[in-house]
C-alpha cells in the first residue's frame, strides 16, 4: 500500500480504465464538478461518483464544496509510486537485455 494513504492501494485505484480516464480529465483542468465529468462516460452520476471515491481514497483526487456543488481536482503526487515501480523494471529489463546481447555476441565469436 502507498505510504500516502493506507485506505486504497494506488495500483488498484488506477487499474480501472474509467478511473484512468477520470485522472486524465482532471489533469486537463484545474478542477471539475461531477456534472461536468459524467457526460464523458456511459454511466450515471452515482457510478462516476463511486470511481471518484476510490481515487480519493488513494489520495489521487481532492474534493471541495462550493455551495451545493462538489468540485474535484487531481493530486498527482501519489502517481510517483507507480513511476518508481516502472523505473525499477525499466532498468531491470535494460540490464537483462544488455546481458543477453553480450551472451549472443560471445556465442557468435
């Protein structure tokens, strides 16, 4: 689990395509209310709201009340955990491919 939020695993939160799309939409705006997010999906407000709740539990979304409306904005800092994980395996594969290349070159000689 993420050190930032023990309620929801960051990888679980971004595993769903709908939540990844919500992250994308929120990354393109300062903040958006639910009624502006919902038309981007073939589901109702309740379903979109549930996805936002999961992102909020993972620390990826912050909300605030403005009158009767709740506005959502992206908090991208928890995504650093995913970036770190990907960077590790990028290095892992680069190192192993280099070793494989060296072995193949040795066999050719």
